[in-house]
């Protein structure tokens, strides 16, 4: 993988998620009911926002160095006709067998085991 491909890939799967987590945590902290929200935050919030605990100066420098790739990665999901909520709003209810089946891309989730399914 050359440097350009590396920067494009990591902008999408590392840098943009970090920036989203930082922005989300900042939004929660600035909310008038921030303490109430944080008092009720559980594992989903913690999992999503864990990376926001990284040092901001490091990510500022990464974001500035990769701003072109980040801009393209940020815009990609927002193409006309896309609907990020569609998977969340399907009317079909998952069955126990589909809810515990491993995701189709096993490479991205190589840690998936029957114990992982039990924890879900």
C-alpha cells in the first residue's frame, strides 16, 4: 500500500471515526443536561466514545495533515439518495439466529466467536 492509498484508507476507518467521536462527546458536554446524559450513559456510549479520550493535539495534527482525505471520506456517505438510517429502520425484526450470526465480513471481525454472540 502506497502512502496515498494509506492516507485515504485510514482517513475513512480511523481518522474520521476519531473526529466523529470527539465531536459527539463535545456536543454532549456542551448540552444543558450533560450530567444527566452522562449519568445514564452505558456501554454503547462508552464503546462509541472511547477513542475521544485520545489526546486532542495528536488528532488535530493528523486531521490537518490529512484534511483532503478526511474531507472526501466525510462526503462519501452523503451522496444523493443515501440513507444512513435505512438499516436501523427496517420493519423486519431480527430473529435470535440472525441476531447472533457473525457479520458477513469475517476479516473485519476476526474476533467473532460463539462467546461474542452470547455477549450480544
